[in-house]
C-alpha cells in the first residue's frame, strides 16, 4: 500500500492551522496497487473521509456530516430484515431511465398533498376493486379530459346522487339502451346545445309523482309505428295549429275519465263514453268544447 504525502509534516503540527492553498497538511491518503484510494483529512474545517474505487465509484463524508455516494456501475442493495429511511428535509429522486417498484403486499402513500404528473400517458389498473373517495365535507372529485372520455362497465353500474344533478352537454348527445331503462332521481337537469338522440332497444318509461313537461321552442313530433295511447283523467290539446289527421286515418284511442277538449271541428269515427260505463256509437262525433 502506497502512502501519499509527507507524514513527517504531521508530527507536532497544530491541525487548527488551516491551509487555504494547496493540499491540507493533515490529509492522509493511502492508495493500493490497483488504484483504490482511502483518504482521511483531519484539518479543522475540512474534516473529510473518502474511499474511492479504481473504476471511479466513491463514497465521501464532508465536514458537515454530509455523505455523497457515486456509483459508476450497477448498484444493488439488499436488506434481509426491515429498513427505515427518515428524511427531515426535502427528498429528491431523479431517474433518467425506467423506474420499477414492486411490493409483495400493501403499498401506502400518505402526504398532505399528492401530485401525480405524466408527460404522456398514465395507466392505473387494479386486479379486483378500485375506489375514489373524499372523506372531508365539501371535498370533490373532478375529471377533466382534453380529448375523448370513454367509460366501460362490464357489470352492473349504480349511481347515487344525494343532491341535484346538473349535466351540461354542448354538442350532440347519443344514448343507446339495449334493455330496460329505469331512473329514480330527485332532480336532474340536462342542457344540450346540439342534438340529443335516445336509442332504446326495448322500453322507455318516464314516471313522475307530480308531472312531466315536454317543451319545444320549435316543432314537436310524436311518432309511433304501431299504436299511440294517452291515458289520463283529463286530456287537453292546447290551442293553436294542431294536426291530428294521422290520428284520424290510423286506429287511435283516447280514453279519459273526464272531459276531452280540443279545437273546433275535430271529428272522430266513433264517440265512446267510458267514464259512466256507456257506449253509444250514434253519439255526436264532434269533441265538445
């Protein structure tokens, strides 16, 4: 082992006398034949310990107690028992390549604020269940997509809104239901600035405890390929241009327990009274006003 430096200078010298230029007097360096190097510096204000591999990997402790580790080749660390890392200041980890984290059991991350940012794509998957929850009152969940938004549920889907639901659609809206559609909602608001298409494979039922209003600022068309039936205690056709010629030509039935009102000169092929249980084919065919 080669000893670098004149050790005779250390004898009887005062380590408190700092040397500003050149190598420090109390810096002891030992170097092996292959090039490994061990360095100990006892100079006041520059106390250091450094060990260096001939390939360039080194570990150094500075005067403030800081530690620097530089690994030129592959680095491998194994802890056969537990391992704890405590950082009282900031912790920065930079990975130039890929980073893989594999945990055999549970992984828990807890912080005051957590930010996950991906410059390209982000994939989050779970083998069984996935839950998103805000525990504090007033906390919310926001989803913003700059492109398309696709939601696929292979099983049953349940949505519960304890307060009102406000949906704003600025473009076309297409809804396709192959089975039955049943909705029990307290308050629902949907604003569609474009077209809205509901395509239902079987049956659509609207049920309200107070009333249902269908309002159109332009034309309103109700069309059925087989039979159109309105059952109500009181059925009214509002004043204005009303075209019921298709209803006269086709077979249509209007059943009401109360009075049926409509425009003048509306003719029916048969006027049937069902409120009192009587049926009179010879009754007047005009609807009373």
